[in-house]
C-alpha cells in the first residue's frame, strides 16, 4: 500500500525539525532521518578515545563536548555489535534497556558479554575494527536507527592499564532536558571511553658533567579509575655497563609544588641489583608510600640516580614503569631524548724539555687539576672560572709521564698544573684540551731551568784565554823570584 500524502508531509516536517534540533544542540552532522524512534533511517556513534583526566570532561549524555587543550587523544581499535532481539521501533523494548549490562570478553579483542537480567543475549559483530585518529582520538560508526548496540575496545592503546569498559548505546539516544519532542532524540551520540596510560607524561633527563652522570626519572601520579587505589608503583632503570651506580634519591612533589616527606625503608625501597648488562636500579613503593600517592593525585615522583663513568659509552637509557600490574612496553618508557657521548682513557702526558735539546722525555711528579670549559672556548683563563667544574681527584704524572686515566664527557676542558718538579718551569695559566674520542692525552711540557738564556747566573769562562792568563802570571812569578835570588847572592858576596 502506498503512503498517503499526509504521511509524506509528516515525514518531511519531522526531518526539518530534526535538522533544526541538531543545529540547536551542536551536533557534528545534520541527520537525514526521522526525529522519532520508529521512523527508521540511519544514525551514528562517534567514539572519542582519550587518556583518563584528573576529573571529568563533561556530561556523559551523548552530546559532543568541548574538550580542554589538556585532553590527550589515544589511538585504539573499536568495534560495534548489534544486540539481537531488541527492536526499538517497538515501544515495549525501550523498557528492557534498564536490564542490560555489558562486561568485557574473556580475552583482549573478544566481543563483550551482554546480559538482560542475567540472561545472555546474542550479538551480531559484523563490522570491521576501526582505529581512532591520532590527532583527535575519534572514529565514527554509521549505524541503522532503532537498534541497541554495544561499543567495545578491541585493541587497547599503547601502555593502557586496561581496556575501557564496553558501552551499551541506542540509536537514537534520548536527549536530557529537551524542550520539545522534536529535540528529544540524538541520532548522532558521542561517547568518551578513557584509558589510564601507564607512564604517560613520564620524562627522563641526563646530566653529564666531567666524569659523572645523573639521571632524573619524573613520573606523574596519575588519576586511576573510580574507586581504584594504588596497589603497585615501581620504576626500573637498567643502567649500562659503562657506568657505575653510586647512589640515588626519591622525592614526592604534591600537585601544588610542595614536597611530601618520604622515608626510605618505610615508604619505599631503592635497590641496585647487578646483572649481566650492568646495574638495574629499582624503586618500589611500599604500602605507606602507596597511600601517600593516593593522597597526592596530580603530583609527581622524581627518582634521581647518580653514577660514575667507567668506559666509553653514551647516556642513552630508558626506564620502565609499573602501575597496578601493568608495565610499559619496551621502547615506550621515558628515555633520554638526546644522548651524550663519554670517552674513556683520557689522561695527561707530562714531558720535559732538557738543556742541550733533543727529544722531550717523560717527567714524573707533576700534579694537575682539570676543569670543564665552555663548548665555545678557544683558550683557558689564567685561573679556573668560578662556574667551571673540577674533575674528581688530582692527576699526578708517573715515571712514564702519564697520569691516571679517566672517562669524561665529550667536550672541552682546561688543564692547570698545581705542582711541578724542582728544576723545571711550570705551565703558565691553563691549557685547553678537547675530548672527542677515547684514549686521548693532553701533552704538557715543562722546560728545564737553564734551557733559556737568563735562567741562571753565568759561570766562569773556561778554555784558551784562561790558559794564556795563567801562563803569563806564572812567568811573572819566575822573574820576580830570579831577581830576589840575584839580590840575595850579591848581598852574601859583599859580606864575605
């Protein structure tokens, strides 16, 4: 039987009302269908996949929300299943909706289980999985109207603590606070399933100065699902074999920036464990410390790790984070953004330039201090700058002229001689030394006193001129002696 003109006009009027209603309440698309359940047509469900915020984004009534700039979109897979046996063009079936519940499937990716007052219902899950958009976390499903659906997360976001709970939704969905029947139904509802992402917002920095390095691992204290408490919070940092752990510290900073007192051994343990790679540093919160985390949602944990450099390597490093049984996947934990190089075998070679020339020879007994220099430095000041950092320990040259060897960060350094052997001239001011490879030496030469004119007073002249003078003096002495002898003989003769 063909529809009457009256029926056609009624349909046109309802379509117009639906379009006006959609525009009035800010729907993202203009529906091309009837505005009342039972009139058929099509609709949609738009999924907004976001990270769990500290609070709510707004009402969960199916309307599209204006999200804050702090909202973090996620990439996850979703599917939609039709709940069989519920035809919402039949008025009585709407009364069944309050008895429906949905629980997640037995394994990741499995369809959820929907029950009606405890009795399982069948589902038709024929559509393909859709991934949410990386830019805004959305995906849209076009669906037939007058049906009940269950939307579920089939592929979780990276490092999601758990999948979002499945959502039962109708198309159309009643609109809260509608002013008229024409505005009472939303054929394009929006839903906002959220995830708690383990390690989200965590950062790691490395501070490399001279022969020491420190790492700061900062992890936000995230809001958990409703009524969930922190039962586990752990940071594992696997250090490379090129560095040696020397100690660490843990700080809890409240949301307002205030420091929250933590007691090692009571609130947490900080344990270095040696393994085949190097040292794994583990921060593990105990029950009293976990309670402090629950009381400081929105704050942050800062783990500081200190280490000495052992041999050539880089500061490249990644930490893993575990919260309530979920650990960050490899390659997704906080890591050093721009790793820096450090080089081993760095030393000072002490040589002497001796009187008489020839090749320089090793010199023992000289003492040096080494300070960091600016990357743009072209020479060193007479004395170390106040902002320069002194490398740990003094360096003394041995019998081969070589000081002890150290591992230091790539960069420039100033060498200052603080002690030198007697009889040699000291290094004046500082000597610039650039480290950009392993087993490098800064050669410092001490000149022996006496190499340069004026170092010492002149000695008496020796050689031919001296002999002539000596002979002249001797002849004069012989003449004088002869004259004295002749005078004595004359005197004796006169007396006789």
